[in-house]
């Protein structure tokens, strides 16, 4: 039995300070949450969800996993802005074939945040 995947829907980042993380994401991406509670903050980004979840009471971060890549118009510009805002580099902007460019950073809480320019991707 297989699982049919329908593309990216939600990426959840674990953070120690939900209010500070919400402020950082709001100011650096120019978005406001559609869901804002003490246990979870959710943003709609191009039809997908970026969620922020506080560490549990034991400090568990639940960060094992891959990197989600979010579409941008200019990877180098977005990368520079994220670094300037306190993110740290994981992967500098690089062309990965044709006209597809990727980069990744860690947000101020250690979460991987990928960015991609892929003119071939179209929402269904």
C-alpha cells in the first residue's frame, strides 16, 4: 500500500519563544498569521502553511527531519536578507541545474529553512 503525496502543505518549526519567533517571521516575510494561539502560530504562504510550535515543557525540539524549500523570486537577495536578520548559513545560493537556484539557512532557533527559485513549478 502506498501513500499518495500531494505536495508541500505544512512545515512546522519548533521554537523556544513563540512570540519572538512570530515577530521574526512576520517582519522578515511581511506576513501575518492566520492562526495565532499560545500553542501554535500558522501562516499561509502561497497556499501552503508555515507553522511555529513552542518546545514542549521538557525542552524537546522535535527537529529531526529534512529541509522544506519555500519559493522566492530571487534566492541571493532572500538569502542575504535572512542572514542579515540573524539566520546562519547552511548552503549558499547555488544553481542546481538549468535555472533552478537553492540556498538554505538556519533560523535563529536552529531550524533549517530552504529557499528555492524554480520557474518550472506550478501549483495544481
